[in-house]
């Protein structure tokens, strides 16, 4: 394993494990009409979040549309945000690279140099659905015995090269589960992995993961409040949420209620959001951007192919927005 002294020498000494709490907001993308990056709108968005006591920001593959940007653009956004957030804030950034471990590591180094406090690492995926003509390869499915060593080695190599705080992105395999509990135990020995981003949709496995992770490090998930109602009880220290794009105050209240075990109040917030959940299933991230527009906040088009709202979809979102605004949360 890597010596902790090297880690201290490289990073800015922010205690990610201690400070990664509350709501983590994935930063949405902002574009001009020609789909070039719009830094003016991005700056206004960050300012709005800071004024509403949001201190954790995440530049992500999907929510931030990083997968539709060049590496130069991704680095530029990380640098821009790092310069305008206060020292107490934490900026997580997800390097993608071009498909190889080396390119992902190189981009990660550039993100740290640009001001990111930690890197969210989603290792290369297994080719579980590969076919030979019309026949599926039976050996492609995830097996802890066959594959855990790859993921442990992947993160070890990433650590050795970047020497910075890392967040392991536990992406589910085709079986619906993430890395095995034994695999997670091994990753927890890596001094550079300061948090886990959990994505297992199965409640039983999710609980086992959090019960294990909570003993040593920070963790959060990419689900909505319904599953977070449980994950925050099981050991998650923070929560990923796009809802803060337009209502960060509600997200802060939800986390506060959960930490203080005011579960009835937390459930009221979950029930209030049902109309929005229904329309977001139809509209995706552009639906969230429309909610930002309805809230009088900066918003823009999307680079996601085909992701353009119809007039009917806008009406559905507007109706749902009016419904939730009628319900006041104390």
C-alpha cells in the first residue's frame, strides 16, 4: 500500500472523510445557444447554491454532461468552479479519459491541478453483454473471484499515479449488485480512497454495503430521497441530489430531518416530490433544467442527443411544479 506521507504531500489536506456531509450537488451543464459552455450562467448557479448553504459540488459523467464534453472543457469547468467556491467547499470531479487507465489517470491529475479536491473514479466496465455472433459469452458475468482483483489493482494503480483523495464509484454489474463486500473491504485498505459512491439498487445489498463502509469512511449514493431515506439511516454520510438545482433549501431540510431522526418530516418531503418524480421519469435531465427556468434560475439547452422538451412535456412539468409549490415545508 502507498505511504500516507506521499498522500499528504500531494493533496491540499482537506479532510474529505470528515467534511463530506450533507447534500452533494452534481453541477449541471450550461450552454449558450451555439452549445458552447456558458460560464456566466455557471457562475450564477454556483453563487445561488452557496447562498443556500450548499458546500459540496460534483462534476459528474451524466448529470454534468461530462460524457458530452472534451477533456479540455472538463478541466476548464473544474478550474472555474475551484476559483469561485470558498475553501470550506469540496469539489469532486470525475475523470473519464479515452478508455484506457492511463488516459483516465492523466485527466485526473489535470483535474487536481485545476483545483478539484478529490476524484470520483468509475473503473473500466466489464464487457458483460458481449456476443460471439448470436451466442453470449458465458464467462463475461461478474464473479468476485475472477474480477475483484482487477478493481482493487485498478484503484491501486490510480492511487500510485495521482496521490490524491479518491472516491470509488461502485457501479452495479448486470446482476444488479456492485462490488462484493470482500472487494470493498480490500478497497478500504487503500489510504487514498476517502469515500464510496454507492449505486446498488437492491436494498438488502445496499444495507450491507453501508454497514461495512460506515466503519471507516464517507459514503453517498446517486438515488433519490426514497432510497436515501434508508441509506442515511444505514450509514451514508452524504447524499447526491439534482433536486438542489432548484430547491437546495428543501434538500438541506431533508438531510437535517434524517440526521435528527425526524422521519415523519422527512417522509412529508418525499411525498411532496412525487409529482416531479413522475415527470422527470418522462423528461430526464432537461426536465430538471426546465424546473430551474420555472424557478427563475439560470438554465440552458442540453448536448444530450434528442433531449429537447416538447410543449406537452413543458406543460406537465409546469403543472407538477405548481403542485409542489402549494405544499409548504416547515
